[in-house]
C-alpha cells in the first residue's frame, strides 16, 4: 500500500492564505503487473464528519481500509473547519477530487470511476461537490474544469442536508460551513439536486438525534424527482456517528448485534457502486 500525505496546496501551487488543512491521506494499492496484465481500480474520496468543528478519526482510516479491501484506491481528506470554513473547505474538497483524477495514471485509478463518501457534516460537504460543483469557490480554482469535481457516485452517511438542529441554533453545520460569508439557503442540498447529478447511495438510522432522518429522506426524494439513480437505507435504530459499526469506532462499552446489522450498509454501498460501474478492470499492461 502507498500510504502518504499530500499537501494539496503545494500540489496545485496555490497560496494557503488562512487555510490550515487541505491534506489528502492516500491508501493506494501497489501496482501489480503479472502475465502482461494490469489492474485498474475505482477510487473513493472520504469526507469525515465532525460538525465543521473537527475532522472525525472514526470516519477516516477505518472507512478507507474497508473500501481499500474492496479494491478501491481510497483517499481521506483532512479539511479546514471553523474558523476557516468557506471557501477553504469547499476548495479543498474540489482539489482532492481533481488530484485523484489527475494522478489516475500513476495510481492505476480509472479516471471516470471516482466516488466520494461523506458522513454527517462531511455528508454536507459531499453534497456541495456532488450537487454544487460549479460553486464560485470551485470555479475560482478550476474554471471550466469544475465538472470534473463532481464524483461519479456519492455515498451519504447520516448526512446534513438541510438542518441538523431545530430553530436558530449556532451549532448548525450549514451555518458553520457558510461562516457568515454566504447565505445558508444557498447550501441546502435537498432543493439543489438536478438531473446532472451522479447516482447516490444514502443511509441513516430512524432515531438519530443529531441529524434527523428527514435529511436523508428529503435527499433521496430530491434525487428521485430529478431522475437520478438513488438508493435509501434507513435502519431501525442506532446513534449518530456509527461509521463502519465495528469495535474500532465504537464509543461505548456496548457492541451488540444491532451494530452488526447496521454495518451491512458497507457491503450494500459497495454493491451499489459496483452496479454503477465503479469496479476493477483488468487489461493489457503498457
């Protein structure tokens, strides 16, 4: 495995200004050339949650290792949180997608088979690059190449779509993303989905008290209304932030059959991505 950290600002020769993060951790398969064949792989960008206050380790490497084992080249983005969110956080997600595509040949990644997955506030950031890849912050960095920022498929885990708190709450993730520089209504994802969006896999739990199930339901309905392939899984019960539902990410002494059940979302998402064409290809080595 090639496991390294890439400074995206250095790679794209951009000035950091106030940005503190913008680093991409890679989990890339070794190139294998055997009997004149090569294996080219899909890739997945991982956007952990954390309410735009921090970047959760629970939704970082454990997620990358699962998809790596499924044959993906995986990449985890360490993005900026408060006080340096918009536009830095969004431009970092855009740079991460473009880095994966631009280095596809050297990593044996299939350039048009790059998915992205986001959890909680990271799911909101995923929505921004999936639904709003032509945002001014993205266009400023990549101009007319903004279309390459959109993932070829999106996986939303208990994602913030329109709200994660009731009423006027200073802890609202979308408000934190906008950081007083944009209007929050511009970054509600549920009413921005359009026919140009890529297929989406969406999952959550019914009794999530941090990000209500309605966020995922509205997102699914928006994809369906736009005529875009989508799949929704709502598990009966489970706290917020379950990630891969394994002992590696558990936050209490309890680990029971419920977590094992909810953890089926992982294989379901991998099956969905494969059905969307994101799968390994074997061809002649150059």
